[in-house]
C-alpha cells in the first residue's frame, strides 16, 4: 500500500484532517488546563499519570474527562 502525502489529498480530505487535528489539540489543552487547576483530591490517581495519559492521541483526554475527574 502506497503512503499518501498531504499534496495527494483532496481539499475535502485536507479539511477533515485539519478539523480532526484541531479537535485533538483542543481536547488536550482543555484536559491539561482542567488538570492543572484541579486539586489533587479531585482527581482519581496521581495527576502526573493523568498528564501522561492525556498525551495519548484523542482517547487520553477523553479518558481523563470520563474517568479521571471526581464529581463535586
């Protein structure tokens, strides 16, 4: 299978990749911001571990928002 390059993608495909990338970066930023402001007793487990988990593509920040934060 031949690897596709950015220039080989159509405009629509480029737009989809750009939007998905922006969503991923926004989720990471929101998760890291929330984690930095949240007290350690409001997080399940060590904050450093959640910071590392958040670096795992899109699933990391989603996991943090789903399982990492304790509800007030």
